[in-house]
């Protein structure tokens, strides 16, 4: 049994490494497009840097001297370089967008695949709202950072370094302004970014909270209305929404400081360049065209810093998102596929649970302790017990929704942990306590376990599950639409469709986890009678609260506080098992029980 390995919270200093590692892993298949993208960005940046020099030549050698031919020649050259710059920029943005989108797709796919491997334990650890946010919003933030990196950050250092070199080539004394400007901008940006990191993490957590509250209110809408708790739920959503808004405003205020500070430094540096440049021109140490070019290079240098600043604004949030994504990707499922799986079973439907136990991580007491159960083909084994006695947990260990922490669960004499997952899924069919139907039609839901099933097989399964009548009454029969979660059918209809879905699968072991609770007594009796004939050669295990549902079972297992306290038929347990007797007499009179 493997415990889930959950990545601990990452320290602020480690977050950049997590982001870099995530991007490096998922960018490695795209080395050729990235190399082409960098080349195009390099060419377009070189073209951008060369234009001010050409402009200086036109001013000094063409405009000042009145040489029209020189102006036209170099003007045409500038137009050609500008066109080349545009073409290279279009190509770079195109490849950057494609690569960033592909990276986002790959990360989403990796997160989805990892979540699909999670057992109920890991799903409970993260929670559905958080997993949805991590798969959508968090991946989107990382994808956007990759796009901005390809379109802005690749060219920014080239432009900054190239601009400084060319500015030094124009006038070294005037370049002293750059020595003050660039470090000042770097310090300002660093201070703001350090304040942004914790705010972005809080923002993602509060976004999770909003998603969770909204999800609860949508799925629990009927309960909210039944208890007239609309006002309370509005206040609860308002609280979560207000917390997110306050964090967003705090983040926005920090971001709002960024551009005014950068522009203030830019404007002051431009004034300094014009002031000192005018003195250099007056003393004859510099030409007018060179001053114009120097100003252009200063703006390019500052623009490159601003592009980097824009990136730095996105980096803290992307770092937090990358950490949250990596938490999912680094979490190993407690249900590990076998290294050398068993792909064939000799017997058919023999189920045995030996001295099995289950304990949640960190729990003081196990949910199940030393449970023994035997279920054979052609027999009905029932499990009954008070609420919280571990009935559903017991059934969940058989199809490996989670693994037993002690003992063994054997199907046909083979430990389920060593059976090929696809073979186990074909062998064991589970109708869960809360049946879930997918958005689609009646037919697509019934074929979920057996895509090759014919319409005749579907109708037969519906007939056994006592669902044929209401499906025939629907306008389109098998093609009638089913809403997500089956919300457009009643609870009893949902249960019967879930039972029919398992019958279409035709497994060798049927597990019914309180699957008849929403049915009236007449339908319950008719369904059990039909199931008896349909599953005559299969192994059937039923968890139920109703005594009437399980009293005719071949074997009844009584659970109490996670332990088996009795096994036998109804009349045997009534005679010598006090726990079972109390459960029965809480539902039936002494005469009815007899």
C-alpha cells in the first residue's frame, strides 16, 4: 500500500525553480520551433536597433548637407529593413503563440491524466474546486507567461544590451546616464515584485474558495431553496467574493505603481540626455543626428526594461500557479498500477476479503479493522450496519477506488492490487451510493461500460432495472438527453439508469452500494426479483440500509464500528446477533421480522 506523496508548500525562493522546471519539461519537445522563434526575434531586434543609426546618418549627412539623393537612398534602406523587421516579428509571434498554446495543452493534459489516476483519498485531499482551478486558470497563467516570454522577453535582453553598446558607440560620456537609469529601474521593479508574490498566492487560494462556494450553491440549489437559505448563501458568496476582490485590489495597487515609477525614471533620463547632449553638441563633441539616435536608443533600452517589467508583473502569479500545478503532478496516487499485472483470471467471480483494514492518513482510528468476507458466484452477500460503520469503504476497496492498508482483497484468488486495471474493471461492476450520469443521452450513459452494446441489450438492461417504462415515455427514447449529473431525471430514475449501466457491462461481480434507497418498495421488490434472475450466475454484494432489501440474501455480514460482528442468514442473525436485531427492529415489528 502506497501513501499519497503530496508536495509540501514551496518556499518563496524555490518557486522560480518550480516554474522553470515545469516549463523546461514541457518545452523540451518544441526545441526546433523555439530555436526558429529566437532567430526571428534576434533578426527583428537587430533591425530595430539599426534603424536609429540610419536615421542619424540621414540627419547628419543628408538633411544638414541638403543631399536629397543620400536621404532617398538611406530612406529606401530604412523601409526595407522595416519590412524585414515586420516579417520577422510576425513569424516570431506566430511560432510563439503556437508553442505557448501547445505547452498549455500539454500541461493541462498532464494534470488531467494525473487527476484521473487519483484515488478517492487524493481527490479528497485537493478537492474538486481546487483541481478545476489548477487545470484551467493556473495553466492559463503559465501559458500566458510562456507566450509573453516568446513575444517580449526573448527580444528584451537583446535590445537592452544592443542599445547600450550602440549608445556607447555614439557617445561614451553621455552614456553615463544609462549607468544610473538601468540599475534604478531594476531596484524599483524588484521591490514591487517581492511584494506581489504573496498577494498572487492569496489570490489563487481565494479563487479556489469562490469556485468551491459557487459549486456548492449550484449543486445544492434544491437544498438551499428547501431550507430558504438563499440569504445566507448570498452572504457566504459575498464574503468569498469580497475577499478575492480585496486581494485583487491590493495586487492592482501594487501593479499600478509599476508603470508610473518606470515612466518617471524614463522621463527624467530623457531630460538628462537632452540637457547634457545639448552641451555636447554646443562644444562640438557630438552631432545632432547622434543625439537623436542616442535618444532613440535610450527609449529602446527603457522599452526593453519595460517589457521585462511587464513580464516580471506576470512572473509571481505564474510561479504560484506553477507550484500549485506541480503539487498535482508530483502527487502519487495511493492506488498504484501493478508492475507485472495479471491479465487473465482462472475462476469467475469468486470474491474474498481477508483480514482487511483501512485507515486514512493521520486518522486516530481505522475505518475498517480485520474484516473477513466471502462471496461466491450464484450467491447474494449483503452488508449491513449503522451509518459510519465502513460499508461503502469496504465496497470501494474491491474495484480499487482505494487500497486496503491491511490485509488483502482477492478476486478469483488474485490480489486486486496485482490485477490489470482494465481486467478488474470488466470483472467488477459498481453501482455507487450516489449514481452519477454524464451529459449526453440515455444510450451514451448506458454504453459507458460497454461501448459495443446493441440497442436490444440496452433495452434489456433497462427492463431488468425497471427503467424501461419511463425511458419509453421520453420523447426520444434511448436518444433522450441527460443533463450533467442526471439532474433532469428523478433520484429513483437516476439510480435505475445507473443499475442498467452496470448490467450492460455484464461483470462477474456486482457491487450495489445502497443503490435502491431512492426506490419505492414495489419498484425495489420488482427490481430485486429481476436482478435475481439476471445475476443468477454472478457474485452479488449488496450494501443496504433497508432490511427488506437484504433479508433474503444467502449471507449477511453485519458491520459495527469497522468490524464484522456477525455473519449468517436473516433468521440466524435475528436469533444470536444483537447488533443485527437492533437494526431490524428499528425498521420492522417483531412479527414482520420473523
